[in-house]
C-alpha cells in the first residue's frame, strides 16, 4: 500500500482481479440489495482507479480510503477469513498451494494471520511480523500473537477491546444473514493507535507514566552522614520522611511505601449501564444472538460513552478489505466459509474481554 493524496494506492498486479475488485466497490454504490448496502459501511471508501508512476513504471492502482489517517502510531493486523481461500476459477495447482498456506489456523479456526505491525507501548518501537511468522501459528500460539498485537501482553485495555469488538460484532451479524456474495481470500483489517492506547492506559491508572530517574545521592567523603536530614536544636529530625539511610536504589523513606511497578488492567467507568462480565465462551450451535444480545447492547452504550463523555473520536476499528475474489452467490444460502471464520475470531476477542473483566 502506498500513500497518495490523503488516500492509499493498491497496485493492480493482475488485470482480471483488479477489474473484479473495482467492479465490486462500484456495485456497492449502485446496489439496491439491503445486505450490500449494509456491507458498504464495513469497507474503506473507494475513489476509483488511477495510473501513477511507481519507480520507473506507470502502474494502475485502486485508490482507497487511508484507514490509518490521523493515527500517530498505527498498529495494523491483516486477518484472512475462510478455510477456503481459492475462488471458483482456481486451477488444481492454485488450490493445492492455497490449501498448504497457513494450514493449521485455517483448518482449526477458519482464518489466518498473514502479518501485522505493532508499536509497543513500553518503548514506542515498531515491530513487524510477516508471512513466515504467520505460517508457523496454530490455534494456541495465535492467541499469543493477538495479545502481542493488542499490547495485551503488557496491559489489557477494555476501551480498545470494545472498539474492535463492536465492529466485529456488526460484521458478524451481517455475515449471518447475507446471501448475496461469496468472499474468498478476503480480509479483516484491525487498526488502532498505540499512542492513544498508551494515553488511555495512563489516564485510567493501568500503565505507570514514565518519569526521569531521580539523581543518585552520593555521600561526601568528609561527612559521616548525609546532609539531607537536618537536626534541630531540640534534636528532633525535620519531618521530611527521609530516614537518613541510603541503599543502592537511593534514599530510604519512613513515611511512605514504594508503589508497586505491577501493571494492572484498565477498567474505565461506565455511566449508562453496568456492563456484565462474560462468564463463558459461546459456540456457534448455541442460541448466540439471545445469549449475547444484552451484553452487546451494553457494550455499544459503552462505546457511545467513550465518544460523548471523553469528547474524542474513536481510535480503533475493524474493516473488511480485499475483494479481488468476490463472486455473486449462486444460491440463496449463507456463506459459511466466511461466517465460520468471523465467528471464531469474535469468540477469541470475547475471551479477551472476559479475561479483562474477570481480572477486575
């Protein structure tokens, strides 16, 4: 992806695929289908095609909305949805190659992670994890990969989880009803701003703000005791809290205890409704809508509170991308290849939210 005039360019490497993806975006604008109209809110804005110079060549590109615009430290994860990632026109060789890629996570979860980048909130450094990393993941290690991406290995932020989950829930709800299209090798892009995440955690007391180290007190060779403790004429110490003793870490105080460096979980206050905790995981065969409807509604209220009360815009989202292999549905049935993947992805993030709740 290349930045271009406030948007991003997606080079068209194969003419047929590029034309199909361009037509898909155009059809969303012109469609009278309720499901396709709803789908439009989950995808980046499409601005058409343009030929631009890249290196020493002129390349035709799709011009798309820049979903990272305004983010200081954009963290991005590409999640390819579906056990089957080859389209109806794929030949046998293509099918074999696709089936061997990300085999374990596609088989067990119905999705895979080709890569992600994350800014670590402890030091602000950018780390990138590519395709080779993603190919080694399985259903256990992918949980840790998500935690690394979300900075959840440092501190959980319910604010971040709610923003992502509300978008995933909406995409999931669409996938459970739509019968208009079949999506192969399509992705969900998770995006958030690590700078805002760090600020949110610090404001809510979940991450200690970094402060410069205090200067180390050194004893003068001509003194038997440090001068920082004063002796009054009545022999009483000035009540500074300083014991007069030093150790390797600096002065020892008697009136206060050192705070623990342990990082705790973030639990911002909720004013509209009390959010219930998630006590169990839900399978696809359960009455999923009924069990989670109240919880979902309350988290939507919480998402509204994050905007209205803190007077700020949201800084995390989930969008559907990559439609070079989107085809009209041949039968009036649900796309279970896509639905199974998004269901399992939602369950994992609900598990993170449950973990966050239970720790508080």
